[in-house]
C-alpha cells in the first residue's frame, strides 16, 4: 500500500503553474530523487507533502499516523542556550508534543554523535555546514516514516556528504531535492522529475534517468513535430477559398478547434542556459608560484592554528585546478593566497604577468541586493560586449534564463539559484584569462550545472575551482590541490576520484599493520574436517565447481532486470511490480557479493590458504 498518493494535483504561484495535474505514489522504502529546473516548484511540493501548504486543487492521501519530517534548504533553528536545547525545541515544533517521548533526547544525542556534532556548543557560533548537519541529525533522530530533504548537501564538505549517503542508504523512505548527481546515484532508487507541472517517474538512479530522459525527449520532439504538421495542414484547409468553406466538414472544424486548444495548452520545454566564457588576451606562461608557503590564524582563545604548512606549487597557463578539503581546512584562504589577496606568514608567492581575473565569491558578496538584475549586469548601458560580439542586455540575460520581467527585479528578490546564475552572467560578460570559482555549483539545478561544465571545458584560460560536487570536479579539473591534514597540502594530477585514491593510499600507509586474519567463510561453524586441515570436502568441491555458473546466472538475471527497468515506458509499470523489481535488484546485488566472497574463501582453502589460517 502506498505511503503517500498525489492525485491530479494543481498548484500555482501567481499566474505560473507549478503543479498541473501532477500524480505521484510513494511506496515504503522508496528513496526518491526529486529533480527539475530551479523555480519549477520542487520545494513547494515538499511543503505540500509536509502539510505546510495546501494544494489549489487535487488530492493528497497519506496513511494515518505517518510521521513526516522535513529539513529545509536553510534550516531555521530556534534560539536557545545550547545547540542541544535548540534541536529539542526544533523537534517539539516539528513533531508536536503528542509525539514526545522519554527517549527523544537519547536518540538526538546518538544521531548528533554519529554526525560528529558537539551539541553543547552555542548556536551563534555555528557555520552553515554545522547547522545543516545538526538539522539532519535531529530529523533522523525523530525516526520519520517519510524524510523530506531540500538540498541536503549544500554547505557540507565531501566527507560529510559521503557519510550522509551511507546513513540514508539504510535510512527511512525518502524524497530528496539535490543537484549532486553522485549523491543521487549513491542513494536513490527512483528519480522523479518535475517538468512543466507534471511529475515523471524513472526507475533507478540518476545515471539510469539520463539514458531514459534522452530517449523520451527524442520521442517527444517527434510527436510534437507530427502534431504541428497536422495542425498546420488543418489551419491551411480552414483558410481555403469560398467554395471550400461552403463544403467544409463541421466535424473537421470541431477537430481543428480541439487541436488549437491542445496546442495552446501544450507547455513548451523551458530554454537552456547558454554559457560562453571569453578568456580575452593570453596571460604569461606562469600564473602563480608558491614556495614553502605558511599561513597561521589566531584563535579566539589566543592560540595559533597553522592551516598551510610549507606548501609549494607551480600553476601555469591553461591549468584547471580543483581545491578540495573539509570545511574549515582553508581552501578559500589558499585561493586568496594564490591570487595575492592574502598575506603569508612564511615562504614566497610569485604571480605571473598579464593576469585578468574574474572571481566568483561563494558568499555572493559582489551583488548589491538593492540593484536590479539589469543594473548589476550592465550599469548605465543597454549593450554588452561578449566574445560573440555586441549583445543587448535583455538578450544576454535571456541566455541565463532571466525573463524581461525578472530582469527588472531587485537582486534581493532572487532565489539562491537565480543569484548564482546572475553572478555567473556578470562574470562571463567580460573577458578573463584566470577564472576563479569558489563554490559556483550551490543552488544551481542539474541542467545549469551541466551547461556550466560544458562552458568550462571549452574555456582556454586558467581555472581555479573550489567545489564539493564530486561529479563536477571530475568533469572539469585536470589537477587537484588537496588537504592531507595538519596544514599539509599536496597537488596531484587528476580529479576528485584520483584524490580519493591518493587519500586511501595515504591512510593505508599510516595505519598500523593488521593482525593476520583467517579467510572469510560463509558459515565458520559448518567447516568440515578436511577444511580444518586446509582441504576442501566433497560438498565444498562441488560448490566451488558450480560457483562460476551460479554467479553467471545471477549476473544474467541482473542484466535482464536492469534492461527491463531501463525501458522508456517502464514508468508506466504497476507500482507494485516496480517495487518487486527494485527489491529483487537489491537482493541480487547482496547475493552476488556473498557468492563472490564465498568463492574467494573456497579458492583460498583449495590453494592451501586455509591451512595456514587455521593452524
């Protein structure tokens, strides 16, 4: 039975329809990624499900007693003497006193410890990332039946994002809005896209969705083309001469009226962000050279903390460098040191010549909230000089999805995603051979992210990028400057994937040598006497011989199941069957891992490894 059902839902913001006959069924254990353009109504849909907003029309059915908890994009925690007290008040406000129980505080403490949060701290000194982690811990401690998350990865560093992925993969039924494609792939069992007021279902994770979506858009374009051709033929027929009009078929006229109505109601797909970055004049070959750079900060208690301890690097024209590390490690400080904007406490920084820098600030401090969008882009002029030539400011803003009405709005009225697009539009309006982007991906929808990726790949200048978006880093950068701990930084070739492998190797080198362990056994108590002597028994030999065929059968079943779930029309399949398929897919994955481990254990015994292990 569905936990939640949305039927013919209608919701509008002013004259803009957000939900237009939308339908959705949420089954227990679903982990749904809700995606779509900024401003399409994703957050509004979550507020409807959470009971914070009503539909204009349609029906929302939720099973009685279902506990729904929502974590907003920017959680608002009540004032209190400590973070723990604030979170308990937050839970009271969210759940109501009727759900209060003696164990709430204990569950909160356990969840906070799992997220590495000190709840004795004062609320005022918390960073955005700490507030987000605290709100997530509180939500999970409430043991919800349905968890609603709005951009949970914003303000989190990569290690915190990966920890959240692990928790949610074993957590409650979930609907999550996020632009983090790697997160969607790791967590979600289904993607739901809000597109032109409708909710479209796609089984599987984001990678699976991308394949389905391309096929669906191609089919939709073909159908729209055929419809328009037929409609134009009928319009031409109705406009024929007097003789044709006298003999026209009234049924055909009524059909044309229906065609006109259908075409008027057909909402065209929104345009795409058009981003092009002009590098202008080339810089010198050297961009920046750092030699044994050191940087310290004085804490409030008077002690000093070293955030950069003897870092050296050479950055040359055309390099595409990503800076990675946990929140508070000093990525933005290192970025400013590279640009010569921050003094150092030791070592030397040498900048190249001919540098023309465009700097994207993660705090968006460069935007005046009282100015209009047009004034922000082109103060005192209606024209902008771009790499493609002179362009009217309204046309340029339309490339970044700002309508004429929105272009005349003040910056303070823009959403987070719109402010990011505006800052990017302003940065890219003038040439720069050194592009510095500090968290440019926050609040951008996935399609805008992919457009930005494409533009940066075509950019011939030098790029310095700070981002927690792993897929974005892997797509764009060719080198990484990463934080190893204790003020130590290192530059390596590759993207985030290569940096992760480097840190894993570093952890293995620094970890103490593990004690010898016996090979894994499917059931240690059931080992035969031959097994104990380092030999396989008769049954185990038969099991080993059959193992390749057993694994091949599971892999074939898995392939057939994935092929069926990847079919373009799979979303039409009965929800119960979809649920059965998802459960079987997870069961096969678990069974395969068990079989592979068992195969490895049997091979180890057969080759003599079992003897030494049991000796």
